[in-house]
């Protein structure tokens, strides 16, 4: 297929297999490349991926286009907006100011802000860093993908407007009493940092963090570091399941380029452009001893309410500790994952904001950690007869006692387990279906007459078997 050849030509590969790399790392790199190449062939991914283990990159590759209209491929050194991943740098900047004796994290932020409302006097920098300030989130009102959001963010001083509007609003709760993710809180934190540092927020963070970390392809949006080189951001209307399963070329005409939005000045929530390799350099900083001390790293990764540290989501995944932050702004998605006990870093950046990124990051994690995973589902969507569908309709009981009901609706065949999930079933064979909610596969075992007696839901590398059941 012509578009498959174009996608292959646009892909840039750099699989690192050095003399010190063991066979396991080679097999991981090969498995990652096979998995991601299928995603790219299906048109599911444009961007870059980097995987490292113990300070050694074991896989890195770029796919798709940084500028589709100009046929510019996405490269490993292509900078793009990383959205809320910016928050970890904003929080680290506050720590650097504390180390310099210029900012106390437990002081009222009103010490650093003009026109501070009385309701903010109890708010500290630490509250802002942990999303426990009670300051309402501006994105909730605007709607992230809305035209209203795009228009607002294209204003000359959107961060200043956000700050002033926030001052006039009541708090959602008493500072320190609850967790509620607030982008506004990180905008306010940027202004606190700016006043404490005595210089523009983005200048301080670049000089105190980015340059010492060797992040030469990172900077504030609109900075000279990335001007003219950054990836354009794209979106599209939701694709039907047929296009997802059978694949759609990035050049098929469904991608819409989004207008440029400025998050510079003091947008502490989403101010940063970066690359997969630069974010890996920051991951090495998070090992402690370089720019940040071991005690500062421990503080950053100490979870508060909601499992949030200082700019990091601190929790677990794949039955092991996991530190993570993702990001989303119109046109871009980003994911930055660390499994500290395994020494694993995973960075995924894409410039198409409708990308189904969660299953991609999940599967990359599984491959790297050596746990079960499945290759992306691809095939030809078919239509089944009414009789074929009737023979698989019914209730199926999972081993944990939960019941999955398979039935026809006006929208097509669906499966539901009450209180757990409801998902379409997209036929790719007489007894085989794509399961969108899990990015997995449903297979029915049938008897000689074509009647289904067993359902196997397979996703995330595991089988979930259910037997036909009558109440």
C-alpha cells in the first residue's frame, strides 16, 4: 500500500544495541519496534518514543510527520509541546529557589503576589505544587478542546488573565483539605516563582534547570530554541471503528492542523517544549545528585492527597512503584513514565491529540518490563447476519462471578458488565471482535450449530474467560 510505504519512509529509527547491551535488551528493542511499527502502519501514531534502562537508551524511534503539509518527518530531535509535564519543572524551580533562600514553601503566597485576595492568605507554594490550594481550575470552565479555549489561549496574556480571574473567584475548598487538579494553581505558582527569583519565570527555569540538565532542545514556547523547528499540532474528528481496525493513512485528509497557541510568559502548567531525549535527560536528574539532591528527589516523589507529589503522580503500575505525568493540550499528547525500582524510563510524545495514547504507553511498559501484552488489533471489519448475531447474544459469567451481557442495539453489538464497562463489539470475523474500551479482542467459542458457549475477552495480555450463563 502506497501510504504504508510513505509512513515507512517517514519513520526514523535509532535502535541502540551497544556492546554492553544484553540479549534481553535487544529482544525488548525488537519487540518495541514491531509493536510501534504496526501502530504507525495503522495510522495510530505520529511522534517519538524513547525507552531507557539504568541510564542507557535501549530504544528510540520517530514516526509520522512534524509538519504534514510540508511533508516534514517527525524526528527524534523534534521539539513539541509537552503540556502538563511542564509542571514537574515548575515545581523543581520552586525547590531551587528554596535552596537559594528565596522562597519558603510553607509561606503564604500573598508574600509574593500583588493584590492577593484574603481567601488566598492561607495558601502556600506547597499547596499549589500538590493541587491542594482550592483554587478552581480554569480548564474545567473553558473546555480543553473547545473553540472557546482556543480563542482564550490565543490572547496576548492568557496567564495574566487567568491569574486575575482566579483572584475574583471563591475557593473550591479550604487550602490543604482536599486534592483537586488545578492548572490555575500552577499558573499562580509561576508568578510566585517569578517574584521570588526577581526575573521572568521562563528565564529562571531555563537557566536553573534546562541548561544545566543539558536540555538543549527544550525551552519556553515561542523561545528561540524551538522557533521554526517544533512539531505542528493536529486533531481530527472521532474515527469510526472500521478506520481504527483497518488503518488510515496520516495523509488521508482527516487530520486538521490547529492554530498556534502561546503558553509562554508565566504558564507554569503548560509552558514547555521538549523532545524525548531531553526528557530522558531530566529522568536522569530525577535519580538525584545532579541538579537535585537525593533528599529533594525523595521530597518531590512523596505523595500527598490524591497521590500527587511535586509535579509527579506517584503510585504503582504493573505491581511495582511507578512515577508518572502525562499532558494534553490541543494538538499534542505526552506521557513520561518512570519505574524507579527497575531503572526504566519511558517517554512518548505525539502531535495528534486524538491518539489513543494510554494503551500505547501501557503496552510499551509491558514489553519493557517483560509482562504480557498484545500486538495492536488489525483486520477487516465485516457485517454479520442477524442469525449469526443472535447465536452469540446472551449472558456470560466470568470466573469472578461478574456477568457480561452481549446484545444487539441500534448502534450495533455491545458487551456490558454492569458497573464495570460497556463497549461496542466490532466484528473482524464470524466469532472474533475488536473491543475498543480495552483495545482488545473478544472471541466466542461456538458449537457445530454455531451457538456460542464461551466468551474470551483478551486485553492487556490476559485472558478473561466467561461461560454462557442463564439466570
